[in-house]
C-alpha cells in the first residue's frame, strides 16, 4: 500500500512538472507564431532600430528603438534605487539587526513583494509624480524618473530577500577566522562576508532586473506614455511592456500592428529568459562553491 502511494505521488509530481514545461512551450509557440508574420511585412532592421512608433499613421511606422531605449532608461534608473537599498537592507538584517528585528523586518519585506503592481502605480501617480514635478520644476511628473523610483521600490524586496539568504549561507567559520586574524566587524563584512556571498547577491540583482524589465502596470501609469527617444530622466517615455498593455486591445487581430506587439512580447520574453538563465548559472556556481550542490 505504501509503495502504491509513493508511486502515485511520484506520478502526480511528474505530471505537474511536465505540465509546467508544456505551458512554457505553448507560450513560446504562440509568441513565435504571432511574431513571425512581421518578417514578410516589415523590414526587421527598421523594426529593431527605427525610432518612430506610429502604428495608426499613414503610412504606419513600427520602429521599437525608442521603446527599447525607454525600457533601458527606466531599468537603469531603477537599479540606482533598488540595488543599494536592497543590498543595504539585507546586510542590516543579517549582520546588525537583533533577532527580534529580523523576525519583524524579513516578513515585512516579503509582504512588500506581494503588493499588486497597480497599487504601486497609484502610489507613483499620487505621491511620487507630483513630488518629482515639484522638486525638479518640470512640466509633468509622469516621466522616466518617477517610473524608475517606483520600479526601484518594487524590486527592493526581491534583492533584499535573496541577498539576505545568500549572506546567511556564508559559513560562520569564515567570520570566526577573520576575527581571529584581528579584523574588526566592518573589515570582516567588506572583505569576507560580502565576497563569499557575491554570487548570491549577483543573482538577486539579476532577478531584480528581470522584475523591473517585465513590469507593466506601474510603467503604464507612471512613465508618461510618450513613444519618443528619451533624452533625460525627466522626459515622458513608453517602455515595451506598457506599449503592449496600452495598444493590444486596439490592434486588429492579424494586422501588422497586432503582430508587431507580439514581436515586442517575444523580445521581452527572450530578455527575461537570458536574465533568469544567467541568474541560475551564478546561483548554481554559488551553491557548488559552498558545497550545497554538485
């Protein structure tokens, strides 16, 4: 009877695992299927490197360079917010906070990760954007800077949580050996603990970038929605994700516009896939380094 239950449970988990793979392959198939038609309708070079995105004009323009540049600007700005705050939070929780503070701060950070993105969008529209407009005296606060700030806040829990886990896996013997050699707490932190957890921290940063690149509702609400080449962080922009969300409902099924939006989705999928693959490679090297994997 026990043997039958074990086989049944193993079969269930096997089916679930392959079901996830099946759904992933289905998503990839649909993206490729709906993106391929643009090859025969649009010059790929102009599609990737054209700076004009005017799908409703005559003639229509489908250049996504401005959209990719907007995603790059917003992501770069968000990293200046989330990386120092996320890693700093992880270092405080792991190295400085008392046990009671750890039990309070760690769940609090993970709760922040569960807040819906549209709530962050409302926060950005009502608080961040007016504040940015007032401080920098610009025509509108709905710009790349506001989107970067809000996205950076959204990515802090991901970076802080994973970085703290990486720091907690550093063997205590490393720190004890450093103290035995006469190093103080700060020297041990900078020269021993952080380098030992560098791979895990790098993984958290890459996953944070993936979270930022793939975010939709927040940038749709806060970035300004202007499909133009950004010249500064004070310009309204339209990243790739917000373009898909804003225009997919208006694009006629089977039209060039429709297939172009799917092509943007395919590019985003490939970017996210690369980031997650790099994070997995770094994480695996980190586990092997600490003897947690083979």
